[in-house]
């Protein structure tokens, strides 16, 4: 129904406008009593789907990647669609509008999206207010939340650690794990923070603060798919040095190889099917070269159960959806969990 009826209608309008409309629609449907129907339709609950990583129990290994629910506005409703965990953000210390519109482009022929949003969000304190209810709920109804944190556009790389620390402190009591985002291509010079010394310094500063907490939170690093093998080896070394808890592979790519759509030359990060192979390669490289020394969340170009299984087979412990969720609909979450369950 989604792909034959709803998607053609939604895809006839501006992508960012559709995003906001979909949020309102899901919120309305949930308030109108459809939450139970969504859960019964899309959720797959089974002991074999549960995963325990870095001290957390995930009800299933299929999560929603950051960027969809930037401001933690819809995490409860989205969890009803079958996701095992929701990653909010990227959030920054101060609110910022992001880049000028239009800034989201569908590449229908490639089953892809290019975005240059630029960390548009209402600021970390706004997200905290929305997450307080989830943090106060008993364990049974708690939505497992990841907090993806970044720096404001006007903050220099030399001062970036301060922005990450502000977000870390503000979100600490309200998220289950953290993701350090230094890999978005849409904030000027942000990816320079992926170089070994600045990245080690940033992660070590966060980890030092984390280790002073009574109950520390897992910290993961989200990396770009455009890193060279040498840089990926540096990432493995950095994880070992700083003892962070894992890696998310991967963010969007700046590559445009093999694209067919007319919007292919738009600036921004590319996600979707063109990223499938490269993201899986990065997962496999990290898993093999590190001798599976740390957990990996695989994300990038997952449009089918087989795409997800390939990432898991390559060494991912969990997977996340974004563009595949937009193109294939919520049924994809159920299909992936069912495929994993059938192999258990």
C-alpha cells in the first residue's frame, strides 16, 4: 500500500514539506488511537531479536538513523512502527536554521536522496524538554534513544570540543547512548575533525568526562564512507586509544559515482542505494582489521532485508535505516526483523 499508493502521492511534493507533513500525520494518527494498530502491524517481538551491546538491551537490531527526528519530536510514534531504537539529532548547543532551501533532493532513478540541511535544529535544550517524559517512563515503555551531537556552524573547529561537551552534559540524563558526529558534509570544515589528532582529543575529552559519571553512557563515533583505508585504520586506533564504545558506519557520501538522476550534481550528502556497497565495505573493513574489537552499527543504503543481512554478515551488530525507510515504508522494518528471526 505504501509503495503503490502513498509514496507516489508524497513524492509529488517538495521533500522537506513532505517530511513535516508526515510528522503531523503520524502525530495525528497516534493521538487518534492508531498507536496500537501500528504496533500490531509493524512490530516483531521475539527473544531472538534482542541484542545486548555496551550495557544496553535493544529489543531488536533495527534502528532509525539520526537526521529524521532531529528535535526528538516523534520518537514515541516512530518506535510504534517497529524500530528497536531511535537516534535523535544531530543537535547543537544553540538553535540554528541550517542551510538555505531547497536543501533536500530526491534522486528517484537512483533510490537516493541528497541533503544539505546543515544541522538545522532547535538546540539541545529544546530536545531535552521533549525527552524528559521518556526518561521518566518506566522501563517497559521506555524508547531506547541515541543522542547524536554536533557543533554549531559558527563555532570554529578549535572550539568545537566545547559544543560537544555542552550537548553531552545537557543530554546525559535523557539519552541511552551518544553519537559524536564529525562526518556530515554539510557543515563547513566539520570533516576535518575526523583527522587523527583532533578526533582523538575530542573523543578523549568526552570520555574523560563520561568516566567521571556514576553511570557512564556509551559513546559512539559516526564516520564518513569517504575515508581511505589508512584513515579507517586510524579510526580503529582512535577507538582503542580513547576506549569509546563503538562506531556507526556510515554517514552520507560526497561521491556521485554512477548516478542517473537529474539532481545528481546538487551539493550535499548522498544517501540511499548508491551507498549500499561502500557502507558495507566500511563495516567489513572495520570488523576484520580490528578483529571485531568494538561494536559497529551499519547504516547506508539498506532498502531490503538482504541489504541489512549483508551488513550484519559483514560485522555489524545493529543496523539503522533512513532513506530506505522513506523509499520502502515502515513495512521494511518488519521485513528485516522477520528475515533476521528466520535465520536465528
